[in-house]
């Protein structure tokens, strides 16, 4: 039987910390927002909460990083597009940081779309979100009168099918393995949908080096320039495994910026002893995550 989520206090229990941003009209009394068996309702950012499957795909540091990075370098956005949006993590964090933005998300997995719609309703975001079910490589998911997007975000799957252990849940498999598109497809779709001067931000592995080269080649083929990138070190002292990337269309840039990429110093997630690194703690605070 469905059960009601517990009431979420506007203040956390961490030393009286008050979550920033406006409260949301989410209520466990609204129809369709009860917890179904196997679901959880979890803190996302500020007062926003997200429905997830206990045994399915759950949001990750990767999702939070791409939302943070994209909104950091494109802080004024009217229209935002999230490709392969899953359960809506990236889009909702971006929406929290960009309160004036209208958001379109595209996701092929019905179960993920259902959860995203439920979270959007809980957070009172219905008027700002257009959640579309489909494959973003299919032109039919875009309306004929779709305006271009100031910011496009993506957290692509990282690996070709059969290249690793796929997992025990279909929702997880599609998030990790390239069943419906590669980084090249993300870049091509983003380039076609960006407004003049718009930004595409994504996260992708940089180790082994062939993975980083895939990003560079995908950008080049799509007519994009990686204008900045930042390696991500998961634990202090280890090599970076991931990177976040910000791209713009080459046609929108002066020739002096063609082929130019600013590489930032690595962002470290955890210290060697396992504690959260001070810079990443500050990053989390910047999108309203409690200390």
C-alpha cells in the first residue's frame, strides 16, 4: 500500500541550519505523491526533494557536478534543456539555481519519467517544467516551435554495452551504458538546440585518457569548442577519474578562441582520510545542500 512521505522540516537538524531558497508547496496530501513500495523521498537541494527507487538508479555526485558547473558558467538562463534527464536530478538542481528558467527534460525510460514528474509536482515546479518521454536523438521529441536553449545539460552514460558489469536493475544499466546514445549524440543534439552564445555542460570520464579524447572528438564533430574543463578527483592523492566540460558552438566564438580550452585545477571530492574536501563542501552549499 502507498504511504505518505514524512513531513520535511524547513530547517535541517544540523545546528539550526536553515535551507536557503523559497519553501515549496509540496505536500504528502496531494494525490499521487504518496511513497510507493520501493521508493524513497530524499533531500536534493534547498527545500527540493526527489523520489528515487531504493534498488534502482539513484542520483550521484556526477549529476550534482554537471548542474553546478553548467549553472556556474551560464548564470542567466531563460530556457534550459536537460538531455537523458533520468529521474530529474540535474534539471531540478539547475532549476533551484536558476529560478527564472523554464526547463525541458527528455528521458526515454518510463519509470524514470514517472519519478521525475512526481518530484516536480512535489516541489511545486509544474509551471516551469516540460518533461518529455522519448529518445532525444528522435527529432519528434522537439516541437516545431521549440525555441533554442541558453543552457543544455547532460550526464551521459559512460561505457559501451558489454564493456563492464551492467548491474541488476534496468534503470541502472541505461544510466551507465550507451544503450540510447553516446557522448557524440549528446554533443550533436546540444549543438543543434543551443541559442546563439549558449552553453552545453556535461560530465564524462577522463581516465583512461581515451575517454577524454572521446569528449574532444565528439565536440569537434558537432562544431563545438570545449571552452573550459575541470578534472574531478574523487579522493585526494588519486588521479582524476571524471571531468566536467563547458562547450560553446565554434560559430559563436571569435577565431582566437577556436581550439582553446581553459583547464581548471582539479576539484577534490574527499580528503585522503575520507572527509569531504573543504572546496566540495562549499560547492554543495552553493546549491543549497545542508552541511
